[in-house]
C-alpha cells in the first residue's frame, strides 16, 4: 500500500507539473485531482497483490485518463492585454488618419500604451504575397487595449516555451493567471505605441523591429517593450511584420503580377510601410516625425541594416540602432540570400505542394505552409525594396541614416552552440569546414590545448563569424560615408541570459525587472546608463551626455565601448580574425 501511494503521488506531481507547464486551464487541475482520488479509491486494494501486468494496466489507465484531461483542458487562445490589473484605465482619445483611438495608462500612470493599431490591411486572401496596402478607416473609437496576434509562424507546444523559460532564461513563474496562449494569424500588421503620459509634443521616436530569424517573434515582448524609453521622454513604436514563407517567399509569378515587379521581401516592405505610418501619424502621440530612429535586434537588426539602404525608406528616419546583426558584410552570414537562390527556393516549394499558378498558392491554407518558415526566411535584392546589397550601396555612398549606434554581445554564440559544443577531437574539423583554405590562419590564432579551451575558442569564432564581424563591416562603411558610428560590446553577466544573444535587450530598453533576483543593482544601474545613451542618440544622433562615460565614434573600428560591470573603451578583440574574414569575403 505504501508503494502504491508513493508511485501514485509521484505520477500526480508529474502530471500536475505538465498541466502547469503546458498552461492548461484550472479545470484540468480539478479533473486531475478527481481522477487521482478516484484511481486511489478504486484500485488501491484491487491492485494490491495483483500480477505485475495488472498493476501496469491500472497505471496505464490512470495515465490515459490524464491524457484525456490534458486534451480536454488545452489552454485557450486569448489576446494579450496591454493593461495591468483586471480593469484598464483608458487614455483620452487620439485622432490619427484612419480614425480615433484610445489606449491604456500603465506604469503607475507614467506611460500610455496604444496597442494593436493597424498600419496596413490584413495581408490575407488575395493580399497574401502582395505589397502592404493602406489601412482602412474605422468608425467610432478604437480601444487599443490588447495586442494584435503575432504574425503567422510555427508554434511550439506551450510546454516547450515553459521549459525554455526554465532552462534558458531561468525566470519561469508559476501562476494561476496565465492558462492561455497568445494568438497567431496572417492578420498581424499592427503597431503598438508607447508614449509619456499626458500632453507631449516634439519627442524623439524609436521604431523597433523584433528579431526571431525572420521566422518567429512578436512586437510586445517585455524585454523590448517601450515602457522604459517612454519614461525617458521617447515615443516608441513596435510592429509586427510578415514572417517566414508569408514574408519572404520569392516567385516569378508573384513578381509578374506586382505593379513594382517585386517578390521575396514582403516582410521588409511591411517594415517600411510601418515607418510610413509612423511618419504620417506619430505626431498625434507627441512624436516628431522628423526625428525617428529605427532599431532592431538580431534579424530585426538585419532588417534595419537593409532599410538603411532601401530607396523606399529614404526620408522616413534619421538614425539606426542595430543590435547583434547587420547585413552590411560582403556575404551576409544570415537573413539574406541572392535573388536567384530565392527564386529557386520558391520553385522547390511549389513542387513540394504540387501547385504552379499564384491563385493555387494563395489557396493553400496558412497551416499547410507555415512550417516552410525554415526554407523562406531571407531578404533578397528584388530590385524594388533593395536594388543591390547594402554593402554595394554603402560602397557607392548610398544610405538613409545619418548616425549609427550598434554592437554585439560577448557570448553571442551561446544559444546556437548549446547542443554542438567543440572539443579537441572536433575543433579543427569545425574550423576547416567553414574557413577552408584560410583555416590554418584561424587555427594559428585560436590554438587550444584542452577540451575546455577548444569549446571556448569555437564559441568566440562562431559569434564573430555570424554576428560580430558584420558590425565591424558596418562601422567601417559608415566611416567611409561620413556617418558617426558608435559601437558597443555588451559583456554583463546576470542570473538570466547574461551576455548571450539578446541578453542586452532589457538593458537597452529600460526593462530590467525591479524585483527579480536574477538581476542586481549593478544590472539596474547599467540599464539606466544604457537607456540614457539610447535616449540621447534618439534625440540628437550622439549618445553622449552629462554624467555618462564618454563614447567615441571610432572610424577606424579598432575600439568599442564595453557595457558591462564597467563602462569603458576597450580594444576590439577580434581584429586579427576580421582580417582573415576580409580576405575570405573580398572586402574592399
């Protein structure tokens, strides 16, 4: 009997944990308790002394009932509220070109948030794989109190996301108020606007483009929410844009029906459309349409890099903030491909689904093709949004920005080599596979003698190749064009992501939690410093200001500003490796 109680108790705890991690409704917990009690009453005596296979069948029956409970109480889809607490406090109505909108007051009355405002028509039906169209007007007052669905993308089981919070972010919280999942939809072209509360005008504007490999992501995530910068007198706009196959499929037929002959850059066109919306409407929220900084991280920064040389974005912004990616190198390491590659990939996709005409492609359901995000997540030179690569444009002196703030993190490679660590046995092979005839030079620069050193060397090389080097390229291209470029190196450790890829986000946007034990006062002090740099840059194009460590624009790209336990200028540590990569890529 004791053994039965222990086994049943352990199974109950595991099942309850699964319900919690999977965000099942509270009914699921009630049914699990009832099922466990029923199982205990009905089978505790019946199983005692029975054959082992009878006991096994009994437990399998218990597990089968749990599986049914898991299915019946699956978390519902629910729009994410933009307000705090149970009841929203609304702002005064604001009139923009499409109609009247009111937002909600947050941050103890310091910030106003207007969530889910359409900046384009839903790209569904016949508008799938077309240039974004002007948003339609509405009657009455639009209550912008919930975030719009994230753009269509592959979604994991809720338990997967919970485990990622536990293993990767270390910040999972057990709660009775989050038993639901956020929606995804092709109808996702909306902006969210954060502004200081009350009547304001002429404020600098930051437009943020989220990351996610151009496959996933959403524009309301807490790390880069606009609350922190709004408290510093900045209007912040975050946006959703088409992702994966919906944003980056290239096809000759789609190009033929486009009035601009474009295909393959629908997500990029969405971002530029959002910038146009900001230009036309941000003054209603107190922002200055003539003082816009476009910002992004990872694939969002790659997008910003493309926008900096897109002829369609000229005059829509003045400055650029790029975190942990650019596509300014001769051969961008990710988020970019040639037009020929894009068209070939599009043809292969049509073959897989047995379609040929564009109307047949549009007849495919979103669920049928959403997992093609893994094959269609690269910008390209389409002749419209991009007439050539950003590198080629910069070499000709073509660019849209007048100042750049950019940089990378100390441990960019962290999440990407989590399951592919190096050791002395495989290290040389990894280096030779990428650098080929240049491998001997790299092996001379990074020559480990232990497994630990091999892992560290590969982590540094991986981060430099896929993230850091492109910033070195951007910095030099900016200098060649007379653009002041302020480059950083983020190195702060903490109990969460530390200086892994995306670890800098809560610091840059003023969203380091005030009470989390994963961060300390040093983290919060650093965030205040960085937010001042960012706000100053958004105002004037220069991050420097009173009571801040000096940040020099190094045109030779030999120094960077370290943002870590100390804020100080340090030497760029990868110059020797960058020299090898320059020769590999044919940098001029």
